[in-house]
C-alpha cells in the first residue's frame, strides 16, 4: 500500500499534548513541512516559548532551545549573530510575545534582525488556565476578567502587526488565521515567505496567526472556528502589513 | 619577554576578552563600566566579531544565552542594577548548563545607589543570585593585570564545568591604570572546537535541545543532583587564593579586589610598626577558598574581614573558620573605600598594642 499522507519529517515521532481543536498542532505541521520543502531542517534552530507550546522543543525535529518567557527574539538574535548560516525561528504565544516580551519583539523588529517570529494569537493565556492576555478582546471573558475585559480598568488589546508596522525596521509582517483549510493554505504561504526572507538575508519577518483555543474560550472546537470569524478577524484584520520587497521594487 | 603596556582596567578587560577568543558581546550602557562596551564596539568590529547594544540587560543576557548555546564564547558586562535584571537569564543559563562570562563592575546599592566602587553584590554573586538551586563560579581580580587574564580563565572554567562564570570587580579597578603584561598567546576563535551540546543545525547528527525544564516526575530532582555533583567537583578543584605573611600572624586580614589592594598597603605599614599581620585574599569567591581558611583558623587567633559592604563575605569567613578564631569586621558600604590608616587603627584596637 502506498502512503499518501503521514507525519512530516520536520516533526518528531512524539504524541502532542494539545487540546482538541487547538491551533498549535496545525501551525507546527506547517512549519515542519516547510523545513523539509525548503530543505532547511538540518540548519534550523527553533525557539520554544513559555506557554502551551513550551513543548515545541519536543515536537520539532530540529535543534531547539527553550529560553525565559518572552525572550525568544533576544535568544534568536544571539544564535543568528553567532551562527548566521543557521535558520532561526521563534515560536511564541500572545503572553510571551506581546506582554512579557514586548520589548524584545519591538527591538528585534527595529534592528530588522534576520530571524522569523511566529506569533500565535489566541487572545488568552492557555497554559496557566485562561487568564486575560494582551490580545484578549474588549468584553471577552477570562479567568481574570470574569465579567469581560473592562477597557476602563484593563485597557485595550495590542494589535501586534499594526504596532510593529509603525517601525521602519521590519521586512515582512502578515496576519493570517487557521480556522479554515483555505486560511491554513494562506498561513503556509505566509510562513514560507517568512522563511525565504531569512534565507535571502532580507531580515525580520513576523507572522501573526489567529488561532483557536476552545479550552480557554470555553466553547466547542466547531464554535471556535466561528468565533475567529465573528470576533477575532473584525478586531484583528487579516493581511500583509509590511512587505519591503514591494517597496524596494 | 611579553609586551608590557600602561592601560586602564576596563580596557585591559576588553583586550583580555578578545585574546580569550571571544567574538560576541551584548550589553546595555551603565556606569561605571561604559568603557568596556565602548572599546568593545570598536574592537569587535576590527576582529569581525559581534557587538550588540541591547534594549535592556534582560535582552543582553538572553542574547548571550543564544550565542553560547550555539557554541560560541560570549560575554556581557554590566554593573549592579543591570546584573540584577540579568538574574532571570543567568538562572536559565545555569539550569541549561551553558557556559557564559558575565562581568559585574559593582557599584553602590541597593536600588540605584551610586556609581562609586562597592562590594555589596557578594551575596548575589556567590549564592546563585536568581531563582533555583545553582551557583556561578565567581572570580575577583585585584589588579589591571588580572582584569586582562581572568576573562580567559573564566571561559576555560565556564566550558570545563558548563557553568556561568562571573568576574566581580569595581569601578576603582576599572578606572585604574597599571602596566599590563600581555602574557599569553591570543586564542584564535576558529581553533575552538564545537562543543558536543552546541546548537548548530542537526546535519549528520541527532537533534539537540537546550532547556532548563523537565516536568516528568522526579526528573528535575535527578538533574539537580547531577548539578550538585558538578558543584562539589568545582569546590574540590577550583579554590583559588593568595596569601601574604599568613604564617605565624597574630591577625590575618581577609579581603578581595580593591579591599585586598588597600590591605596590601596596610600589611606593609603594620609590619613596619612591628605588628605580625597577614593578608588572605580569596580569588575565587565561589568556590570560597575554604580549605585554606580552615587551615589558617587552626593557628590564627584574629581575622579582620575588610569589605566595601555591610559585611557579606564575613559570613563565609565565619563559616570556614569554624568558630575557632575571633572574627572582626571593617566595612565601608554605599561606595566608601577603606584607607590603610583606617584599617591600621582597627588592627591596633584589636591587638591592643600587642606587637
């Protein structure tokens, strides 16, 4: 029998611990496929965040490092500058990248550091049990905003792509989602562009992925997909926020 | 004979780092160590190395983590408040068994304190500093010559034990000019082998993972006990010190760094006056030179600990003299530097004119 679908060689043969309906597994697979398709697995170093995807260091079949919460862009910078021949990606959640690690994210972008950041925005802290994230929507419930995010007391969410697009430094910024097959294909294309930018030494790419967290949101996996369409995309519009390859033409 | 030059302590440190084959520096400006990154920015450029002025000390230590995990010699320098910010990163680096070199040009604290020389980061340096069970090997130079030599020693110790190494100095040593003998052959970074744990892409080998966590029951305990064995080995093998006139002394001063220099002058004056005074200088603050300390305690009645702090190293002196001797203290916290006369007065009070 001929195998027509299997685990990509960019993933280890490990059972992933993500919840049913979670978006992490989808994005992991896309990255793993791209490492093989672009033939970069054997020179890639990946960075796992703190959060649900801390275990990414077990799942990606490449060299991996697990730094302190939010410091992925700084650790990536160290690895890339020390070994420019390596392809370096930092996989981060919203608490990691947009709360505790905001400074490292902004400054790596401002330096146009030749690295790839993959930012999973699911509007909640998953690992710690569903607390308010920097990306939690106004009015959205979390375990630390049980009546919904009060913008007068807890402020507004951070739109990362829009924030970073205010800098001259970064080379490529795009926001995508993984709630439909069509969007998953678009996400893969965006990730491919990001890795190719690094291969070509163009500089900093950040791909923000709107991703489902049914457990954190307290709804079913099916409803989670609808929630992305109804709630997240209106607040976090999809699209390319910076593409310097076009500016240079 | 090796070349000899009159240079500043901070500049000697930079040349020592370059000569040690290090080509990666990341740091954030803070007084009184700014001459180090300033000269480093020029020297790293000349040597085709990496110089990064970072957005914070937090970013700097994590860049070191990345570069060192990639198998390259990497260092940062800072001063007390900046080193406090680095503690999270140092804990992760220690927990991941990655060798790095960190220089702390200590200033007066706590808080913003001042920019005068101090030794008040002894506890932080010798007791881990961040969260979790770990130690950093800590070297305390007392001359511009040692500022030049210790980076190489530091990297060698860091790599031998896969552990972060601290060099603890102060602004006075950094700003001091002394003749330095360039007494070792500069290390060619290309001659340094790739460590068997380095992240470099998994071509032709199993993938490698650098991490400080293990959630499996009992596993972290195993890791920590393995690290304990490593620390025991460091304690057994790496105690370094210098002693002056310690045999048959009525009183031995215990001091490191700048205080040791001041105490050297005191020994001279006191001996001229007929006092039988010695000086014991710990060079490694962790591991503390405990074997020699205990040995000296068996035959010495008085120890006078001199520190630019409220008294931190004195706890180790008390611990390793094992209650055999009388321990006295002369301290100058908050940026004060003791003078030989001050110390001499203290000695005369202790010995009560007994010569």
